[in-house]
């Protein structure tokens, strides 16, 4: 069992979220097992989290000049600054495990190279890839390089002991790219379930669908709008609520007007109390073109709101098709319209799907399960 863990994280701990709750509960569990914990962070957390971590005996190391905005974390200056901060801790303490919860997969590469050059003792190292696996190439197009050296996570695999994904399909993609099986694993994200099972007493006269997320390219909201336009021509009644902000909002509002869906669509903007919104809608729509393991599906399921979502990334790991939700195997608006018509015609019972989805996530996607898995990884390796 290790006695010291170093966490390198580019999260700012400014407000309550899945990430904040996860790291607090993980720290509490590890401290209970007498593990010393140090955090390397870009900026100081809010006073609330400073006090929480202080009470747990967690050491916070703030790296000045790391970044002033998210994009700065990927700069060469930031990568080297953080790498030397990690190396300093490695020389100062006997660290058992380093865990990189960091958006750039090049950080552990640079840290590993510097450690080798300086003959530093390299501990067990984990890189956590929280997003979907993309085919991003390195800027070194040398044909005789190993297969794994031709994309960023491939480079990373040479300098870490484990790459931990948040979805099983992500592991499969890494294996296809040549990353050794022994270096890959997955741990599903989880959320804290409600204190008591929700009761959905509210029933809408008109079937109401919800999209909750960023309005950016690739989220597929335009596909759903075109699908609803087809259903409107068939005489179906429905409401579509869109909760979120982003660069695509203006274009989507224009499309809504063009399709004459203004009376059927409401742009809600940013909604802080999203849980209450789930209870007031009949189904969550997630027409994304790419995803890892979207927590919005788990959130909705904890309120007994089933999801109708694209069959991409880790989404099929969150939804048992036609048992806990509906998977759409296409980005085509007509295919989406067919699936939504099954709901609007009464062929699909959303209430049954909602209850089943609640039971499924309550068993498989809780914060306790997530923390236990990370604790096992860091301690037992």
C-alpha cells in the first residue's frame, strides 16, 4: 500500500460539481487509510474548498503562472512549469503514485522525459483521460515510428503505467491503436444519488423533451430540430426545451424560426437548478456526434427521466437499449423522427423506461462506486 499520493489537476474548485464532490470524497477515503495527499493546482480553490481540504490534511500546491485561462494549460510553458513542479515533489517526498487528472496527455510525457534525464525515481503513474478518444496526431510525421507514437495518447502510454478511461469503448479504441492491454483500464464516472427515490407526480399534457448541455458544434441539436419539423407536419404535439448556452445558440434559434417551430421550442439559457427541470420533462435528448460518458444521462436517470441518445462513445454503457432508454443509431433527422414518433404515438412507455433507468444507474453509476474504484487503483495498483 502506498503512503503518499500526488494529484496533478487542472480543475479550479470554484464551485460544487461532480469533480469537486469526487475529489473531496476520494481525499476523505484515502486519508482514512493514512495516505498523505498533495494536490498540484493552477489556481487556489475557493475558501470553502481550502477549508475542506485543510480539515482533511490535504496539501495544496498552487503553481503560479500556470494559466489564466483554460487554453493556457496546453502551452509549452505551462507543461514545463508543471513538470518541474511535479519533479520537485518527487525529489522532496517518497511518492507512491502520481495521478494526472489533466487535459493534456503530453504532460506525463514531458514529466517522464525530464525524470529520466535527471535520474529521478519515477513512481507508479496514472493518466486519466476524461474525454472521448480522438484521433489527434502528433506533430512528428515520421513513418518508421511505432504505431503508438503516431497519436498523443500513444506517446503517453510509453511514460505511464496506466491510462484510465471513463468508458469501456475508450479502452477498445486505445487497444486498436496499439496501446498495450496491460496499460489500459476504465472507471465509470458516478454521481451522488438523491437522498430518496424521486416521485414523478407531474404529468405533461403535451410530451416534453429536454436537451441540457452546451450549444456547440457536434452536439446535434440541429438534427433533433429537423426531426421535430418532420413530426410537426404529421400533426404531433410536443414541446422541446433547450437548456444551455454556447456559440451555436443564434444559429439554432434561426433554424427554429426557419422550421416554424417557435411554438414548440423554448431556449431556456443557462439553468442552475437542472434537477427540477428533469422532473418536469418526459425524456432527455442527447443527439451528440461524439461523447465519452455524459453525466447528464446519469443525472436525468436519478430523477427517473429516461434518455433518447445517439449510439456513440460510452453512451451505450449508460443505456440498455429499449430497457432503460432509447439509442439512435444514426445522425439522420428522419431516423430520429422515427424514434421520437414511437414515443409520441404511445408505442414506447417513457414511465417504465424512467423507472428502469433509475434502478440501473443506482446500481452501477454512483459516486461511491467511482471513489472505491479510484481508491483501489491508487492503493493496490
